């Protein structure tokens, strides 16, 4: 029974790692696609500078900053009290 439970836990861990790695691969593919689109857009801007010289277009070259969520600490820090 214990071995079966440990194998099930191991299988869950393996599937979680597989899912994480697939997500990382998809993220890298999306980042590459965005990079290629930005490259195409910059070449168009160089080719037609008078038509595509808006300030709003410049924002498309940069990633928006991600909002970092702060993790709340639920546990109190361990304090050693001296007698």
C-alpha cells in the first residue's frame, strides 16, 4: 500500500514537471514569435519612416513591466528568547 502511494506521488511529480517544461517551451515559442514580429515592424519603420513614426508605435518594441505580487508570510519568524 505504501509503495503504491509513493509511486502515485512520484507519477504526480513527473506529470507536474512535464507540464512545467511544456509551459516553458510554449512561453519561449511565444517570446520568439513576438521578437520576430517586432523585427518585421522595425524593418517596416526603416523602410517607411514617414508613415510609421508615431510615438505609440515605439511602445510596441518593449515588454510591459509585470506586476510582482508580494508573498505574505503566514508564519511568525522564529525568535529565540534568552532567560
